[in-house]
């Protein structure tokens, strides 16, 4: 028997409470029964985002919400700054260029966080910038960008701050309104603990004002239409019904287990434990100075291929972790500790990596990684 463990930064495991809810007979989306669920999900999503604005559900992956963020707030020829420090920073630039925007990239070494001073300097050099596009947690490099400090630069200006929170919303406390984020997006397959296929997006008053002037074409992802339907406890088009039902179950589960503060505390402990375990194994962290609490990137030992490791873990040991993307392919692997993850997921992941590395010929002492992690994980059971 090969029991399988999903320890990647997305998609992530789904709790049985959500699976059971989604297995119920499908509701029609134009009924009072669905509208009641929709209202409860809307309230839970506002709490999650830290906003009074409507958090609109879209039947898409997070990338669909990224595109909607651009097409609903900007116009062809507008200049945008893109924080380019990983695969998904590159995606912002690709989407923007596809829609005829002028893109100025702020290059950031992969594994590092952008400095607010870099953004400030770019804004001074380009006074015509209409928006800053950035990740909060850059999934490909496991680095955390300083969104709050960048928001200090844009909050009292006409420049929009558009943030990909796909691996930060639900991992870290999100205070969209207080911080000054103008557009925030996330996806269901990360900390929200659902299968892929549902995106969430919210716009500030400033972003809604920009949307009224935006001339980029949109139809399915027309957020004004979505907001009009949202006010009627519905969606403009057929929603991802089962995922919205599952989201209600997730919000209920979070509340039963202590609310979002308990979720954020758990993510912090799991991340710290994983990093301690990795260092105890003698391996180097990809993002030591700006680590994300969603996932931990790890450099492979010299001369070893991460692809060989991840395939052995998945196919022989039944443990799925993520490899590197783009320029990091074959060089690193990533351990997820996001969403429906707990103490023993960290232990399993670290122990499996040690065993796989030893099998592949690395100089690894078995047990050091899990032992170091256990010292940190004791916090999970203390107060």
C-alpha cells in the first residue's frame, strides 16, 4: 500500500468537511437556497480579505482574477510597474503586455523581497505609472514581499496597488482596507482549502473609480456586472456552485477551530518548524531573509537534480512536493505548509526528504530535520 501525501504549495489537501459538503446534490444557482449560502460566503470572504467591499467569486483559477484585475481597472497604453521576482511576477508582466499596457519591471533576485525604496525610485522615474502589480507571497520563490510598505507609497495617490494574494490570503492576516490595497485576488486551491476553480477578487473605492474609466475589453470578467449581481446575492453567470458550497463549509470549520487568528498562528509555527528542520539537515533556504509562511524553498545539495528528488518522493514514497519553476527548475524543491496542513504534515515532509536524499547519495543524517522541527511544533500544543 502506498499512502499519498500532498505537501505542495498548491493545490493543497481538502478537509473532509468541505468534501462532504461538495458531494451533496447540486443546487440551482438561481434559488433562495443558494442565495442564502451565497450571503454567508460573502460575509466570510469580507472577513478573510479585511474589507467592507464585496469580494466577488469568479469561476476560474487565480490567474483569471489576475487578468480581471487588469482589464477592469486599466486602459491600453497605461504604464504599470511590475515587481518581477519570480514566475508569478513574470505572469503579471505577461498579462499586462497582452492587453497593451506599458510595462516597467522592477527586477528582484529570485528568493529575495523587493525593497520599498526600489518601488519609490521607480515611481519617481515614471510619474505616469497607473498601477503597481505585485505578489504578496511569491509562490515560485517562497519569498514574502512587503505589501504594507509599498502601500504607503500608493495609498494617497492615483496609483493603484494590485496584489496577487494567492498564497498569502488565509495564511497571513489580510487587512485590505486598512493597508490600502486597491485590488486583491486569491484562489481556492491554496489556504482556502478547496479544489482549484474558484477565484476571489475585491476592489477598493479607488479601484472601482478607475474601473468606470477603464477601456480594456472584458465580458465574462466584467466586475461591474459581477458587483451588480452580488448585490442580489447572485452571480452574473453560472458560478462554481459546489466550490461556493465548499467555501461555506471551510468558513464554518475555521470558525469552529478558533477563527482566522488561530489559522495564522498555525501557519507561522508550521513555517518556522519547516525552516528549522531544513537547516538542521544541512540544506540552504531559498528565501532566508524574506520567508513566506505558505511554503519553504530549499536548494538541492551540490550536484544533485531536484527533479530526480521530487519524482522519487512522488512515485516511490507517495509524497508530492513541488520543484522549481523557470530559472530555478532542477535547482530547488518546495515544501508546502499551507491550508489544510498540520504538525505531522511537516514531520512527514521532512522525514521523507531526508530518506529520499539519503537514497540518492546525499550526506544526510536521518532524524535531524524532524527532530529540530519537533522542538518548534511543540508550540502548537501550548496555550
